[in-house]
C-alpha cells in the first residue's frame, strides 16, 4: 500500500501545476507560499544529469560557497596531528584526532557532516574509505578537505560551503538554504549553485548535460525550474 501524503503536502501540491516549469523568482515564491511545517525546513536543489557516473571523465563533483550559507550548523571532524590539530580545535572543529579518531570511525562513528584531513594523515585515513566514501564524507583535495590549512577549510565549511557529488543514478542534490530565508537570499544561493553546476560540465559530455532541476523544501513537493535557467548556449 502506498504511503499517504500529509495534508500539508497535499495542500502545497494543489497550489501549482507540477508539470509546468517556473522561473527562479516564481519558483521561490511558490515554495515560500507552501503551508509551513512546525520546523524550519531545508531547501534543496536537485539535478538530473545526462552523465554516466561509471565513467571517470563524466564524474561531477565540487564545492560551492553559498553567499548566505545553508542555515545549518555543520558538524566537522578533522584528522590531524601536532600544530594542525591545535589549529583545528581553535577554529571550532567538533572533533579532532588521528589514529584514535580513525578507530572511532571504524567502530561506527559517523555523526558529522564533513571530514577534513591534512595531507600527511591521508595514508591512515584511506583505511576508512569504505566507511566515509559511500556517505560522501571522504576528504578530497578537489573539495578542499585535504589541506594543511585546516582552519581555513573549517571556516569555509562553517560559512556555507557545500560539497556535491553525482550519485550512481546521475543525480546531484544539495541544500541551498532554509525555508525561513527571505526570497532574495534563496534566489542568490540557488543562482550561484546553478552557475557552479553549469561550469562543472565534464569534458566527456557533449551538449546540455543538465536534464532537469527541481526545487523543494523538507516534506514538500518539487517545483520544476525553467530549462532556460540551466541550458548551456550552443557550443
């Protein structure tokens, strides 16, 4: 038996045409007009891509520093020793360690949103790649999470930098703010993420590689964005 939707969801779904695509301002306006839950929902932008994630030259991943942040406190752990560990603690990391922290993760600790490691720690951190990798938590130099400047990486994450990566079904999804954000802040965060995704088109993909983009908040229906917002000019 299909699980029934909430009354709030049904009211939101009836307030717009789910088959129509909307401009950014109109889409955000619709989202802001949905019946609000009793908590501050997360606004998410989701992409369907014309890529094959199994091919290395079609991998889509990167970072985006949202101008207004995500509205969420980011829980950060850091794999480091010595002065780098002290710098991480001073910068506000939630947990800092090396072999002890690796053993903790091996034992099942994954209650964090991002992991940072110094380059010299990576030889040991790779031992827990099977734990971190599937959860999108493995430190990576391409996302700025393998670095000697751990304090700078922590500051960037706390300021609203998001990491994104295509999944096995060729989808990318990331938070772009909270439902309580005013419309302008949401529009600016979304615009930057759209631009980042467009610029991140893999060299191995020809033509437009973004097939669809959907905007939604926690427990709300998705609003389809107008393709003109994410269609590349003729090459």
